[in-house]
């Protein structure tokens, strides 16, 4: 089996396991919490590590920049977007505390 096929088989198995767990209630609660917070003007903090840090910055930009429709910008902060703070903190207090 090729590396790609192996990856696809493992991905399909992970998706099937997730569907079987039926996380609908948990996902609906998470979405409701985010929607409530944003509608109240509270900040949504998004984080990620490595490539996921870039994803966090991207989705924050979409939510602040009126993704799909013209609306008031949401108060969203991508924590990995401030490299100066992250690296200064890491140097001063250790990267395990960032």
C-alpha cells in the first residue's frame, strides 16, 4: 500500500470513529458558546502550534474581515500572531509556559 493510501485509510478510520462517538451535543454546545460570546462582544481567542498557528491566524482574519457577508467585525484574537510576545515570554519564562 502506498503512503498516500495508508494515510487515506487511517483518515477514514479516524472519521468513522468520530462519527460513531456522536459528538453532536458537544459540538453544538461549543458552537453555542462561541456564538453567544461573539454576540456579546467578548473576544474569541484562537491558538495553534506549528501549521495550526497559521490556521488560527487565517480564521481570525476571516472572522474579523467579514467572511462571506458584510457585517460588523467580530472581536477575534489569534494568539500566535504576535511572535514578539511569544518569543520574549519564551526567552524570559521558558517556552513550556507560553
